[in-house]
C-alpha cells in the first residue's frame, strides 16, 4: 500500500521504522515544524523528521493542516492509507478522507480510557496497573474511532513515563504494522462510553508537589512526570526537583513535608505515609543521590519541604 505517516516525537519513530522496513511504500512523512531548543534556542527538527531523512523519505512540516498549500499537495498523493502516531495536531475530516482507506491511529492507552494528549502520563499519575495500545480507525472526534487492534501491558510498580513510553512505542509499532498488513481482514469494534477518561495536556504547573497528598500519589507524580515536566517542591526557599522517589513503609505523625530521616534516602512525611527521596536536583547543580544531597546541602531531620 501507498502510505503517509504522521508523527512528531521519539515515541513515533519505531512505527516509522517498522513501516519503512515493510513491503509497503511510505510516500511521505508529516511532522510538526522545527522548534527552538536548548539555551541557544537553535531550531531543532523533531525526531521523526531526523529519522525520516536518515531513511531517505520525503518529509513535510506544515505550519498548519487546515489551510495553505498542504491540503492540496497532500490530496494529490494517491494514498491508500495514512498511519498517525503522536502527530500532535487534529486532522480535518477532509484530510482523513484523502487516503482510499482513511487513517489509522496508534494510541498509547486502552481506549476509551485516557483519550487525549497525555495517556502515558495519566495512566501513571492515576496509579493504573495496566495500560496498552489501541489502533483505531480515525474519525473526526478525539480518539473516538472504532478500534481495529488492542493489546494490554502490565505497568511496573516503579516504572517511569520514559520507561513505559519506550515499551509502548515498540508495541505501537508492532500493532500499527499488523493493522496495515491485515487491514482488509480486521473488524473494527466501536468504543463504548463505559470507563471513558480524558488525558489532558500537562503543563509545568503540574510539576508542583503538594505534601498533604499521600505518599503513593506523590510517588505516582514523580514517576509519571519523569522526564517532563518533572516534579518539584521548595526547600529553603529554592526549587528542589525530585527525580526518583519511592513509598516508604514506616509510619509518621509529623506534619506533611517534614524530613524524618536524612541519610541513604531522605524520608519525608506526607498527608498519608512517608515518601523516600532517592535522587533530586538543587538549582544550578546536577541531579544527585540522597546521600550526596544530605552531605552537600546539610539536610537535617526536622527541616520542611514545600514551605
């Protein structure tokens, strides 16, 4: 089949690789425009574009998909199917109808749970025990299309966003290629409204910790927002970014945010239970293990985070 591929971040690269190595023809690769990155704000191409160029594939990076030259040029490609993975923009009904068989989307959740922009993060933030990938036939709604394929994954108790995302990206590649190969044989199953949740886009404000929450909720926040937008609190009036934290087993009656142990880990009282900080970062410094932080910053029992 003649395919178009829509994708932008690193999550989408395994699917692009799988399609490019298949018997199908990837006619064009569509991604979002280059963005400024780093301290110098130098323009940087998204991972999908970098990989497509390495594979010798044509790339398109329209500023918008509703107007301008893109819709007309895309409509002239005589496509059989489009595959979409984490493109980051909503395709218009007109674009969805350009390929002969429409568009399919690889989504990192068990739909209808976690429709939207951040399904991986929200599955971790919510403490889900399982997630997975669905490949759906796209329609005009937000992740509301009929499901062609789905597969479930168990989530590790301490698994982070980046770790789970890597596993899901490879599962997405497998299922998307399978869906393309078997497209004419698959029966799409409509989604139900039961269990529907929305995974809104995260912002930097989601990084702030509230020590009155439970240790488990804060643990899920740390792993769910690693690497972006990260998780942070304040300590001695400065930002304190927490990289790795686990739920402790010891009880505490101290006020939330109070340091109750400072050594190989930093144990902090929460609204329910104790959180063990194993790695964190002070302003202008690299991330360090708890022991180094305790010794370097002289963190002491009785000090309070979040004040």
